[in-house]
């Protein structure tokens, strides 16, 4: 977008060049224009129009006249004063009077331009912070709403593709790192097939970024380096892989800020609301899946899994160690199930699992994978295989008219499963 009269982009910072024309260093206007300012001029403005900064050039001046030149305070745009003659102490006096910045000629013009940009950024920072917070809140609200109609990985893929198009990236990937040194590609803007697993030991830059939460740079593959950008709040183990096209400039700070915001939204989409926070979060997720399934005529299943060995193990340890043990089991369940599946502690040795777009047959298969995975955990002190029983209720179900109906059905199904031989899986009839 450009200003029709000036032929310049509208988003260029606006600089008012004021003061003594004869005191301006040679090439000042050209340097300001090349530095990205939209320059307008006045002599000594009493009330400058809309502008982002004022550069005041002053020749010989008595320090008694200086208070009339300085315009301090938030009600005025940031002011930089350039003195070209007179008392060398005038810069200190101007700063004491409230000028944003003051310099004495001769001056290095690129440094002067950089100082003006810095003053504008400093003054705009609080407003930008408020704007970024509002934008982030709006983005989170959209993700929450989208989760009722889309699977989490579909939301993440949409965000990744939008980011790749916005910055014309050669590579844009959202990667989630699980426990240990394994990573999973959740969304790749360049591919329709996702769910590729990576050994992060073969990608030390990614592993470093995951562990340190600091950006890293990958020099291969491809002619341009790939930025590994950690996203999400402290403790998150997700990164964005961003590589510009060959010959394109590296991503600017504003672009990285947008990428980080979209990455945070992706992390929130992947983490079910309140993941692991108890019954309230489970109820919210079940409500979301129930509404989505009913609206789009989809199926889904609720599974309740009871691990006998875990109940015994929890009796042997204190509360803190028990919490860690439950978290370890949760981690193994998450690694075994699909990305959109939701896992939550239910009570004691029991865990609830929500399986989107999965009928009862598919839920049985998921329980089988969980059984095989848990068999490898050292829950039994004598090395015996961990016993597992499960209850399954699928939706649609004739007895389910609201999400709460599913809890009673799945608990009854679990009790039937406990009494069965073999796989010990009960299904709500």
C-alpha cells in the first residue's frame, strides 16, 4: 500500500525535519530517506502534525535559549537535537531538559538514523505490547473456536501453511519433541503427509533449541540456513523450522514475532484445554468433541483405562513420587496414541482417553496398543506384566444425549471389563 501523493509506503516512520536549514550536515535528507523515513520539513514547529519523531538541527545557540527548543514528555513525538555549532556541553543540557537524544556535529549519519529509529521504538514499545497482547488473545480465541470443528493437527497445519505463504518460505515445519530424544513432525507446509518421527540426536541444532529454549541455526539441508525457533511458554517442547527461499533475506524481527505468535497458537491447539489438569479439563474436551461429532455427524469414543500395577505402585510411594509416576504413565500414553487423542488422569490408577473420529472397533485397537506399551514399564517389582482393564463407550449411542451421559456408561463398561477374562475390555451397550 502506498501514499498516492508521496508514492511511499504508508507504514514508513514519519520524521519531521525542523530547525536551522543551514545547520544540516551535507547529505542529511538523503541519508534519512535511505534509512526508511518519510521526511517532512518545518522550521520550528509549535504543534507538529502526525509524526513519529522530530529531528531538530541547531546552529549557534545560547544555552539560555535551549529550554524553548526542547519538547519533553509523552504528549510530543520523540525529539533528537543535532547541534552543529556552539557550546559542546549543550547536548548534556538538552538531555537534562528532557530531550530524547542530543548529539554534537560532526556526526556519523547512519548512527544518527539508527538513534532516531531507536527513539521511535522505545516510545512505541508500550503501545505495541498492548497491541500484540490483543492480537494474541484474538488468535487464542480463534483457535479455541476452531477446535470445536477441526482436529488439532488440522489447525496447526493451517497455521503453518499460512505462515509459509505470508513469508514465502521454502520450509515451514511445526515439530513437537516428546520425552527423550524423539521428535514428531506435526505439520509441514510442503507436504500433505505428516507424522514423521525424527531422532533428534541426528539433528543437534533442533535438540539444542528444544533443551535450551533458544533459537538455533541449521546449515543443512538446503542452500539457505534453517532457523529453529522454540515456541510456546516455558516448558513447551515445540519448535518451528523456518527456511527462507534461496536469495531471500533472513526473517526480520517483526516476522519472527509473528511466527512466534502463530507457533504459540499451534502449541495451544495441540495441547487439549487444561491437559492433565483434572476433571474440569476432561469435561471441556469431551464437550468440544461431543459438539463437533454431533454437528458434523462424526463418531468418537471415550475410553477409561485402569492399570492394576499402578494402583499397587501408588500405595508404595509418597504423594510426590506418586505424581511423578502418574505423569510418566501419562507420557507413555501420549507417545502411544495419535496426536489428536486426549489423555487425562481420572482417579487413582485410572486414565480417561478421548479418541476423535474413532468408533468402538478403533477404540479397541487403541487399547491394545496401550496394553503393549504399558507392558514395558517397570510398574511391577517382580517384573510381571502390568494388568490392564478398560471400558469403552462410543458416540453416537442411543443412551447419550449429553456429554455427562458418557461418564456413567464408560464407568459401567470398565467394571464389566474387570470381570472379563482375556483382554478385559468392556463396551457400553
